[in-house]
C-alpha cells in the first residue's frame, strides 16, 4: 500500500473506532490493553458486548498494522517528495 492509501485507510478505521470509543467511554488503546491482559473476560457472557469487542479488537489490530506500515514507509521516504504525490480520488 502506498503512503497516501495507508493514511486514507487509517482515517476510515479511526472513524469506526470512534463509534466504539463513544459507546463504551474508553479509548481503543486502553480497551485493547485491558482485553489483552484479560481484564474484560466477564463481558464474554453478554452476546452484544462480545460481538462488539471482537469487532473493535479486529478494527484496532488492523489500524495498528496500517500504522506500522505507515511508520516504516514514512521513515524510508523523503517527506517533501511524499507531499508532492497527489492521488486522484
């Protein structure tokens, strides 16, 4: 993926993450950390919450992968040259 494509996809993912953050009142990073260390296991008994948490986790992990790819690419490119690329929408 090109840098500009990564930025667009990350912003779309962030919009989806915002819906969960607003619904549950915590930022995705904090949710993900709590989920990974097992602090949210008691919510497994609720179908809606379990489904939401599964989707939220997947979206956040996708965002993390895109962020890592973006970071790697931006470090390898001259930012001034990257800014010159204007994708056609």
